């Protein structure tokens, strides 16, 4: 009787270990494309735009996909290096030329009163640099606020998805 209990206990412990290892490796595998994209974007930003240090990374998906690396250039100027995923085109924006990430978030919190902000990304919309904020309202609906980087004005508001 004691041997049978001991065997069951060890079987459950073994199962738990296998489950934890499986979840860990599944998570790592799922994260590898994002990590790879970020590493490639940082390398391109350093080589083509003279980025010296990285302070942030954004992955923007809309009509087109853009990777943005935030950081400082060789002159210690804070910049956003925007890289078009498909053709590799690069645009560099001084961070001081527009509103900050925090300013965009503050605008959404003050005007839309979301329950939760899901993410914020920097990209191009209609050939203009924008912050896109995805959030959930108190009624559970998904919403997007696209805010012009240079003016701070909302360029598109998608609600109740």
C-alpha cells in the first residue's frame, strides 16, 4: 500500500516537471520570432541610422508592418528609427520633434477612459508618424486610437470592436 502511494506521488511529480518544461519551451519558441525581429531591427538601426543605444522597441502592424527602435544616435540625440519590414526603408525621427509615448498614453487615458491599455506602438499611417494605442473600454470592447506624432491630434479612432 505504501509503495503504491509513493509511486503515485513520484508519477505526479514527474508529470508536473514535464509539464513545466513543456510550457517553458513552448513560450521560448513562441517568443523567438519577436526576439529575432527585434535583434535584426536593432542591428539595422545601428548600421544604417547610427543608433548608439537602444531604449525601446515597437512592432506596428496596420496596412504595413514597421519595426521602430527608440534610442540615441552618435550625437546623443534621442531618436526613433522606423524600419519598413518589407522593403527595409528607414525613417529617423528626433524624439523631440513630436509627442512622447507617455504623452500619447496620457491623451488616451484622459479622453477615452480605458479599462486597460493593451499596447502602444510607433509606426506610419498615411505616410505620417503615429502612435497607435490599443485599449479595452469598460464595456469590454477593443479600441484603437491613432495619434499623430508631430501634432498630438487623433488621426483615427476605431471603437467597439
